[in-house]
């Protein structure tokens, strides 16, 4: 056996969970193992680095753990710092399993200082860290990498699909399916009771999830943060449906970050998270025309983050994981894996950070035009044009 030190690739998941994270991890394990690398998983994102804890995800270590011939490799890779992990036979279920078995956090844990997090990378003898996260996670992990002299590669994941310079992030496709199915469920009960149903969906300040699922689910009205709207136009749309189409129910999809009529966001007072725009809109409509419609509002909540990944997310996750390993093996760091023009590629992380959050651009977004063309009210597009 060669005494050459094998590259140690660490992988972690950061921020809110979504379907497809385990599929990325599975792909990294399979691809890196084939290329002769050792893979370790960092549990609970940066908390695992701060506490210097990891789990082996490489079948070669498990096969050779008790082999005296592997003593040199054990010394080189500081195996005593890692817990025994998964064996090869337990990887396949990860393809279809939602969430992340490595667990994730979206807030720093008490006691986890920058110094502890940065030093954890070197303490665990990591050669390159692959971080799966959204725009916020990519930003702070990249900052740690720069300050701590890490080799870092990012893989975009978010149900919001708001990471820039990539057409798709892991988890978005499944979330669109989940919301679309929920719209179908609401449609049958709306029809049965002649109700206006308002569905509040996630997305923070970006309207991608509401826009995609609203079109796929056959919604009548889609409200997103990037486009202003008016109650009069909403009532006009509902009245048209009732009077001209002789249909006495309607479906409204609203992104959680959509603004109120006075231009503010609705947040949960307890934890300052987005939430409540659906009820706000329902109350506004009741005040404007209480006798006209029976209205119900609901927030879909964390159901959007759960479930087994769609076929598209499994393919995307597998492709992203394999490409990230290629970058790691070839020493191409400070890159984010992305999907553009129908193929996998990678872009400089600094370019991603410069853009920040990728919002819906109403004037050029194809789906905004499609929704408007087929009669979905997506807000007052003329005001967007006037403002710009």
C-alpha cells in the first residue's frame, strides 16, 4: 500500500435543511472514495468544527481501520480525532432520504467562537472543506476560509433558489413539488366551500418558490416581494373569476417576504422570522369587502423543507457532489458549484458574494411574463416599469 498521504475531504451542511442534502453527501462519498480520498463529515455545521468532532464517511478507512499496514495512514490523517462512521452499504439510502444526517444549524451555538471554529479545520487535518449551504452560509464559511487559510468549495442549497450565478439550488425542485401539491389540496376544499384560499409560502425576500409553484398549481394570484400589488386589483381579479368565469373560488399564493401595502414586511415578533403576510392579506381583503368573499389563509411552514427529494433534486445533488470532488482533487478552491446553460460548472465564490441574494427580476424573468400572459395577477408590473 502506498504511504502517500490521502487527501482528507470534509463535508458539512449549514443553514436550513432541505431535500437532497443527503444525496449530495452520498455523491461526495462515492466520488471521493473512487479517487482515493478520505471523507469525513462535520456534524452540526460549524459546531462540529468548534468542538473538533467528525465522523468518517470513507469505506477505505473502515475496511483498514484494524489493519497494521494502515498505521502510517492513521498517523498522517489523525484518525484518532474522528469517530467511526458509515460503511459503504449504508450510503445508498441517502439518495432518497430527506434532511441531513449530519444535522445542521442556522445560528451559532453558545461558546463557539471564531477562533474555535477556524482552528477546528486544522485540528482535524482537513485538506479541503465542502460546505453545502445557502447564500448566508456560503458567505460566512467563505469568510472563515479566508481568515483561517482553509481550502473551501461551496455547493448551493436552498428551497428559496436565491443563490446567484446558478439556475438551480439543491432542494428547490422538491419544494416546488410540495407547494404545488398543497395548492391542489387547497383547490378542492376551496371549490367545495366557494372560498378564497391564501397560501403563504417560504422564500424570504425572493419570490422564486411562490412564482414557480403558483404557476404549476394553477393559482389565480401570485404575490412576491419584488412586485408591488393593490387590493383593488386583487378584488378585481376575484370578481372577474366569479362574474365572467362563473367560478366561486380562487387561489392566492403569497411569498412570506411580500410587502404590506405600506411597504413593510410581516415578521413573527417572537423570533423575528418572516411569517404572517397571508393573514395580513386576508384581513385587508375582509376589511375592503367583507360581504364579498369567504376567506381562509394558511402558512405552509416547514412542510416545505421536508420529504424525499424529487428526481430532479437527486440528479442535481449527485452532479454537484461529484463536481465538487473534482474541484477538490484538482486543487481548485474558492469555487461554488453551479448549474448554468444546461450543464454543471463552477464559479468564483467572490462573484457569488458580490451579487448577494438573487431576486426575481420582473422585467426580464420569463415566468413573470408567462404568468401575466395567461391571466395570473402577479402584481402591478406597470409600477415596476415606471420605477425603473
